[in-house]
C-alpha cells in the first residue's frame, strides 16, 4: 500500500493529555496508525524525515514529548504521565496503534505497552539497557548530578554530562558540537527534559539482567532493532529483551548506528514497513 504525495503533507494539531497538558503533534499519511516516540534531547523534528517515509504507507503521528517543542509540561514529572500522553494519542487515532521508539524513547514505548495500552505492534530501536558489567552505564549518582547542574542553570554542562557519561561520547566530539551554535542551542533548549529520560530508564542501566516480570505484560508483537555499527552493549541488550518479550525478534541493520533516526531514516524505514505490514 502507498499513498499519494498529497497525503503526506503534515497537519499540525494538539490534544490534551489526561492531566491537562497540551501535547503537540504532526499527523500525516493514511492507513494503519504508527506513533513515533523520540529519544533524549530530541523533539519531533528529529523524526520528521522518517515520518515522511512511513507516511507513504501509514497514518503517522510524530509528536513532541511533554516539555519539548510545542508541547506543554506539568509542574511535577512522572513517567506515568508520558504513558498517558501516548494513550491520548492512541485514542486520537481510533483506539489502537503501532508504536516506534528510539533509544530512551524505545523504553518509554515499551513501558506504554507493559502498562496495557492498545498497541498493535512495537518497534524498538536500540533501547539503552545496560545488562553487563562492562562499565558502559552512567555513574550511580547520574540523576542527582544532572539535577544539580540544571538547578544551577548550567544547561550546557548538563548536555555535556549526558553525552559523555550516559552516552559515552568522547569529550572532543562534544567540544566540536559546541562549535555548531544552532545545534548546541537546540540541545540546550531541551536540557531540562534529560531527567525525564533518566526516570524512564530507572534502574535499567546498572549492569543487571533485565527483569522479565517487569516487561512480560508487553504482549504486542515486537521487533527490537540494532545498528550494525553500534557498540556491542546495544546488541546484548536487544537480544536479552527479545528473549523475554512474548513474540519478539531481534534484527541488526547493517551500516547503522545509534543515530539512525536522524542520520539514516531511509535505511531504517524499510525494516519498519516490513514488520508493521507483516
């Protein structure tokens, strides 16, 4: 199935989540509904190219998570509120949808499925669980230190701390990003949402095995994807997750890395289309 180019024009809209927070989104395409959940330090602009490709086959909902872009926020954050946001978007498209999430957004999508939302199929790209003792996870006091940086108004330092300590990015690469004013200012504008993603990840980056009981309620058919150029930890976590989810499979996409949503949507989209239509 494919749609005409005219139908892929995005329509901007918004809705109120259960707690009254306004959630902004773009709706484009036609067909079965797919909701895109962004990663840390990202809003819907990151997935806009991927959304356009998927809109040739699906009704795509590309939204700003709360606190980002055109969406509102609430005084107190809780992961449950973000699950309610996804529930409201599912209601918006008729009561059932497939969901795609990348990185911490994949874990949020997984939490939504485990909470019992009517998710038809689930695609998870590189959920950043840390299940081995390889030292790749963030420091034990990561969330506390992040909160302290933000409380002091040090948004740029919070972004750097996330990139180096949670993502494992070399410091020189962060320095290079600081030299790109447009990019760096966009990242700093989203810095206050970094604790949200830390809460989404919870205790899942401590090098412990995944708790099957926590995720067993996520019964939707699931595809766990990794990029062939990504570090081994992503592959280990993906295989472990696929082993404990009912009806899940793991697949590696050659040539991709953790930034595939932004850097290689054309290579990512076919895997999603194949699975969601299968």
